[in-house]
């Protein structure tokens, strides 16, 4: 961070990687963002974009292993799009079914099942009044399984995320990354990493479930408290 800040201060490079952007950024008062704030942003970006992504991928493999018909469709898409080559970032939009699979995994098992906010003013929600300054917790883990929003909410069905179905739902029926100006900064990196990693796994393996009951702990992030195993079989 120190080296990049010095480099950008001496002669701005115009690079668009995260560290360069933060080194050139300024706060609302026009002052450069401090090294400590840069460190904090990088740390949050890496933790939310990687640790939770690993959990999401593990649960995705479990769901694919438990639903062979979904796994077969995912294999077909990967084989058609990649034809055996390594995926690149530009392939993301060419893998819509894999994106649907990951979105449905995050619906059932959101990596961050609850987010906290502070009310900035008095607000009326239904029959409740939330006073300014109150701590408010919104839970994607609850909303994303509401039967009045999601038909058969406990069933794994990636087709829920076909474009026409997404357009018909309320904006915040699905919010595993939060929303608004405080949405997770790592969400795009997480989806890119997860989709491309999943495509590589699907290129090379088929999955069979070993563990059927998944014990979970809902702390700051959602984590299995036991094993989530599946058997990998190399594809010929």
C-alpha cells in the first residue's frame, strides 16, 4: 500500500486496479484516503470476496450433487461455452445458467444472512415505528425463504433467476449482498470468482452427495459447523 501510494502520488498511473483507485481517491473534504482506511477497505474486500465465496462454492457443489438434473444442465452449458479451454472474465455473461445456480444457492444459503443498519430518521414500517438512531437488522436468510414471495421456498430451483422471473419480483426479495450505498463492496468479485471457479470444477468433475444434513452456524457469515462432503468423479 505504501509503495502504491507513493507511486500514484508522484505520477498517477491511470491504472484501474483496486489499490491504484484507492491510492488516488479522496474523501468528501478533498483529502486523500489514509493508508489505514485503504488497508481497511482492502481487508474487507478480500475477506468478503474470498472467505464467503469459498463457503458459497462448497454449498453449491452440495446442491449440484443432490440435484443431478441441475448438474447436467450446468455441465452442458460449460461444455458448450468453453469447449475445454480455461474460462476468462469475458465468459461470465456467456454462463447465465451457472449464474442462476449461484444466485439460487445464495438465496437458500446467503453468505451474510443478516445485515445491520442504523435508522437515520423516524420511519413507519407496517404497524411498527422505528425511531431515529435505532439499530435495525434485516435478514436475507428470512426474506429469501418467505412463501409469499417465493413459491416452494425450500426447493432448489435455479430457474427462479431467469430474467423474466427476476423482473417480476420486488427489488429486495433477494439481497445476499445487502443493498443501497452500503452494499457489499466485494459482491462483483465474489460472483466473478465463484462463476469461473465453478465452471472449471464442472469442466473436470461430476459430483455425488455424501453428506445430506448440513449443520450451519449463522454468525457474521454463514458457515457449516460440520462436513459438507461430495464425491468427485473425473469426467472423460
